[in-house]
C-alpha cells in the first residue's frame, strides 16, 4: 500500500525511511531558541495544546521548565508520546485481555 494512504510523510532512501524535520523559531520567557520537529509531532503537539486550552508557547514553557537533561525538541516528542499513551491507557485494557 502506498505511504500516502496511511497519511505518513516519509522520504524513502533504499530500505531506510527518513522523516522530514523542520526547524521552528520560538520564544520562551523572552529567550529566542529553535526546535527541530517532524511535522507529525508538531501537528500533534498543536492538537494537544488546543484540546487542553493552552497556547503552544505556554505548553512549550511548561515542558521546558520540567525537563531534565534532554534537549527541548526531544522533550516535546516525549511529551506527545506520553499524551497519546495516556489516551490509550484511559480507554481501559485491550479487548483481548477482557475476553480472557
């Protein structure tokens, strides 16, 4: 099946899939910095901010204030992953576990 049917945006180089990473300039507490994120993570991050009624700047500031020994781009990716894991966990156990 073509990748476009799965809504993924990848460049294929041989057997290796490489995602498109874009650098974005942001300001945190008056300090200008940049983050490098794949569009999929950026779009998901914006959706999570919207669902929580937060601005992107406020959410980045909260993540920046709580991170330990991880660069900001990685901290945002981990935040997005955690948000989706929390959503899955809130759905309850998988159906196969319930039927056993």
